[in-house]
């Protein structure tokens, strides 16, 4: 999923229906501000995903674009795995 700051790509590992791992393969890194924001936001999004076991997670304050794109990519990965 690409937002105005760059691409976000999420890969999930499932065991049955349980999300056991999340890897963020791509996230915006085009400028220093994006790097700083995403160094904080990405781990929070992954932790929330593992706790929620779904894409129904909160937006990380200050990282709205990344959070929205992360959720969209995560849901696409989950949908693909469940086909």
C-alpha cells in the first residue's frame, strides 16, 4: 500500500488462524522525519497486531499515514492467507 510518504508492506505468519509473527517489509524512509516516526510507530503496530490478532488496531499518534497503510496491507495479507 502506498501513501503520500511511501510504501508500506506487511507480511504475516499464521498458525491456523492465529497471527504468530508480523514483518514490515517496507515503510516510508524517504526523509529523516519519516524514519524517526516509523522507528516508533512500526513496533507499536506490530505489538498491537499480535495482541488484537486482527487488523482492528489503533492508529499510532503522529503516524496516521503509516498506521492506515499498515492496517490496509495487513488486512490484504490476512485476506490472501484465508483464500
